[in-house]
C-alpha cells in the first residue's frame, strides 16, 4: 500500500529534473575534454588517464539500473538527495585534488551520485505525473540529455582556459542550490513492494561494471562479464521477487525497443568520437575550430527533441524511432561523402543530431508504454543503463577498428551499420505492439 502522497507540482518537479539532468550530463562530457590537461598537470600515462573516464562510466552504468529498482522501495526524494550528496562530495574532493588517486576517487564518488539523476529523470514522470503530461516530460528529459551533450564540450573549453580543469568541479557543485526545492517538491510516498533482491542487484551491477571495463579496456573481461550474467540469470529464476523479472526480459516490445536505443546511442557517440579525427586530418582544422564546426548543427538538431517526442505520441512511436535511425544513417552517409569539407560536415551534423534526438525522444515515450506499472522503476533504469553503455560501446568499437588503420569512409559505414541494426530490431516487433501495450496498461499511457 502506498503512503499518503502530497499533491505534486509537476512543473516544479520537471524543472528540477531538467536542471539536475543538465548538470549530470555536462559532468560526463566536460571531463572528456579535460583529460589531456589532467594528463599534463599530473604527469599521467594514457592508460592511467583512461581510468578517469572508464571508472566513472563503470559506476554510472552499474548504478543507474539499481537506482531505478530502488524507486520501488524508497521515495524519489530520498534517492535524489542521496545522489546529490554523493555528487557534491565527489565534486568537492575533485576541486581540492592534486594527485591521480584523488582525482579517480572523486570521479567514482561523483558517478555514484550522478547515477541517480538519469534514472529518476526517466522513472519519476511515468510514476508520478498525470498520464497526459508524462510523454511531454520524458521528451524534454531526452532533449536535455542530448542538448547538454553538445553544449558541454564547448563550455568545458572556456572553463578550462579560464580556471583550469579544477574549475569543472565547481560547475558540478552548482547542484547544491536545488536541494531546498528538491526537499519541497520531490515525491515522498513509498510503495511497500516486495523485498529488495540485494544479491541480484550486486550480481547485476558487477556484471555491468565488468562489461564496461571489457568494452573500454580489456576484451578478455567480457568473458567474466558473460559468466556473471549467466550466474545472474540462474539467480533470478529461483527468486520470488528478483531484481529483474523473467517476464520483463521476455517482453519482446520492451526488449527490442531497448536494444534499438542501444544501437542508436552507440552510433551517435561513435560519430562524435570520429568527427574530430576527420576534421583534424581531412579538414586540417585546429582543435579550437573543431568544436565550433560541430556545435551549431548538434545544438539545432537537439532543439527539435520536444517536437519529435510529440510526433511519437500522436502517431505510432516505433515509426518515429525508425525515422530517427533513418536521419542518422543519412547524416553519416553525407558526412562520409563530405569528409574533406568541414563546412559541409557542420551543416550535415544537424541531420545526424536530429536523428539522434528523434530516436531518444520517441523511445522515451515508447519504452514506458511496453511496461506494467510495477515494472517502471527497473524498466526505465535499464533504459538509462543501455543508453550509458552505448556511450562506451560505440567509441570503443570504432577505436578498435581504427587501430587496424581503416579509412574514415569505412568508419562511417560502421556507424551506419549500428543504426541499421536498430532499424531491424524495431521491424522485428509488431508495428501495433506499442498501441497494444497502451491498451493493456492504460496507467502508463503517454500523451
């Protein structure tokens, strides 16, 4: 039975989710830009510096699914406050850090807190908003993640130039100013559900963490990750209240939509990883100009997110997901053709970014519609998890191919193949599946 809930100010709650999401997203992308400066200041090797971003991704990915599941046992306010506290502690530690171990420890603690934010941003609207407002909220959340991913690298360059890389931790500390409003507006009611599967959460989180390490650092770790996932699968089969239910994994509409999103969220960062190399070598641009070429198109494309989300609520959402993949394929194809023309790439970047924004905004509406109300927490937690994994998987796969000295045209083809796989996954699901799910689970209807 739910505890008595106070009325929710949806506008204030959504604003807080968007502010927290902006700061958490910028924290990821700003420090990707800062790594070369940290290497220089702390005299690090390339392998050492990779731990700064890799361990952050490990904790962020492992924590996102867990926070989503915990919303079934704890209030959203408690979870977001824990996340903000850890995020703030890590930011303070990072600001005063002067050694490699201190920076790594700060980033790990930051990630442990940051993991709460994207999970709650995707879980809170389906759980607590009125049905007619859920879809709009989820589209705005997805747009914010995409938009800040484009803004952060440019902003990071200015901050590092003016204040050094320690200044990036100060930006993250701005999150403390929303705490009084979080206390006032975040939901405090708790569903007294089934007992939390602690062992399942540990097995799953370790599997995800080792999987990210395998993708980013050592492929042999993937074997350990697979073995742990097998152990996890045996564990959940024997539990009355497992961390992830078998029925959720067997839900074809949910599973295929999730994997299609993973394909798209792998393709987009893979292209962002590739483009600076293309612009530097083919366009002969200085580092300061590369961001200027890429940013306007990415920004404008991201701003279309709410409109694409609205289309996915008005029409068949899976068709809009297909359109998103289609725009990404077209954008990557044109960038391959125009790889020696920086201005052309900058213009075409709009098409590619529009495709990505269309994909994530529409998927944020489609995925909840495939879930039962009791599955929203873990279901959207896994949605967040696979989006994060895509950010590690895409660039890692592409970098491994580039190590074999393949040309940039082939690299763009690899990006295209990722989106093609996403299209096939959606086509493998019945076209009317999303509407069927809405009819079966009207409480999750998104408008």
